[in-house]
C-alpha cells in the first residue's frame, strides 16, 4: 500500500502533538484564577505553540500542494472518500483559523505576541475592547470544532484499522 511521504508523516504527527499541547495548556490556563505569574507564563507558551503550529501548517500545506496524498483503497466506498476529503479540508481550515483567531484576540486585548519572548510579531490591529470578546468567542468555538473534528478523525482511523482492516491508518504511521 502506498504511504504518505516521510516529511508529510513528520509534519502530521508533530502538528498533532503541538495542537494537543496547546489545547491542553489553553484549558489549564483559563481555569487559573486571577492574573498570576504561572498563568502569564502559560499564556506565553500557548501563544508560542500556536505560532509554531501556524508555521508548520504553512509548511505542511506547501508540501501537500506539491505531493499528492496516497490513493484510498479501491474497496473504500465513494461516500467515505468524500467524507474523508471534507474532514481533512475542515482540519486544514481549523489548523490555520485557530492560531490566527488567537493572534487577533491577543492583539485586540492589547497584548502583543512575542514569539519565544524574542521576536515580536506584527501588530495588525490596535487594541479593541469591542472586538476582544468576539474574537475570544471565535477562538473558543473554533477550538471546540477542532476537538469534534479531531475525535471524528481518530474514530475514522480506528474504524479503518480495526473494522475495515484496509490499511488506511498505516499510510500515516511513522
């Protein structure tokens, strides 16, 4: 069976792990009461993870545009292939939209993003107290959509591995 390229596999798993870390850190930091040094440190780390995910997602998209994905098994129903394409498209959109929404939320809150504490990123909007709650809500709901899409993606992979036994999961395993 044809597999994804090694760079595609590496980017897939690295981005997945970084997203899980950023999501977990996000849930942790918002539940810390007040504005503590630990909470501020977690916010910085969360932003750094988001910027890293966005940069890697750009690399991944460029790689994907120049390297075709392996074909699905011939026995895989057409509707499942269409559903897989749609879900992958949604995952790509969310992988870009979430860090961008978080970035603009931070800017609207008047907090610049300084990658790794060393590299200030461009400020595209001024602090905006009216926009801040909307962007916070957008960032939250995009994350909830990603969680749902991620769960569906994992369940589909497990179905292919343990029920269909068609080798679809093996294409992306390291």
